[in-house]
């Protein structure tokens, strides 16, 4: 009868040492601990969890330190617990073993699953709110432009001349087409660039990218 342990942390910066020590104190051998690092509990694609579930056999015990290490969504937690029970595997949470077929044990685990999902949703909401506040305060400006202001002006001039299409401009400046469109948005209200200050892209065969005239 083996005791299989599972530990998980959400980011690569976090450490699994505390969970591994706790699992060892619960009787899980070090070579029976399966790990996932940098994966959230709402992400079902977790190689360590899949390996742990594949390792357990009838009569074994599947051990985690907290239910939110196993899953942070109710459907996922209930599906895993149902699968373990159907295979005759006991589920240990901390120092207690719960019987999924016992009404009170099942109710307790379902409540914990709801709390874990609620906490995960709170974290996501607070993250979105924090990013929105930072963006309003100018501390989160998103992806910065890859073009200098003078290049934006030249892209505007080339586009307005009608001699160059978007694909050609993107190739000349070695950027993507969405970057060219964003550049045009930035210069939509600017006056024309003076002829003597127009930067010239460092491209050899300029005329090959001219839009064919009908």
C-alpha cells in the first residue's frame, strides 16, 4: 500500500520545500512525491499531477497538504476525487483521510473545493483591478512601440503618398503589419513631415516595394 504525494506552486519563483517537508511528515517517501512548478491550480494540464494519478493503485493513499494544491476549480477537484474513489484509492488531506463515499466526508471536501475556487477567482479579480489602477496611473503602459517618432512620421508620409502599401512598409521597417497600423494610428492627427527631415529607412531596393499603378 503506497502513499503517493502531490505538491504544486503557481510560479517558478515559489519554493516547494515546505510542501515536500509536510508530505514527508505525513509519511510520503521522497521518491513518491510528484511536483508541478509554475502551474496554477485552475490549469488541468499538469504533468506532475497526471503522473501522480497514474502512479496510484487500489488501496494506495493519495496525499496533498491542502486541497487548493490539488485543484482550484470545483469541477476539477470533484472529478479527481471521484476518479480516486472509483479506483479504490484513499484521499488524505493533511493528516486526515477522507472517504468520498461517506456523505459527511464528501460534503466537507466539496465545501473546501468551493472555497478554493472562490479564492482563485478573488486573486484574478484583484490582479485585474490592480493592473487597471496601475494603467490609470501610468505605471502599466503595455507593450512599448518598436518605432521611433521620426519613423512613425515617415510611415505616415509613405502611406499617404499612395506609393507604398502596408506590406511594403512593414518589410522596409522590418516590423509586422499590426505595428504599421498602430504607427498610423499614432500619427493620424499629425501635420505632414517636412521634406528635409524625413528619415530614410536603411533598405537597398526601395522601388521594388512600390504599389503597382493600375
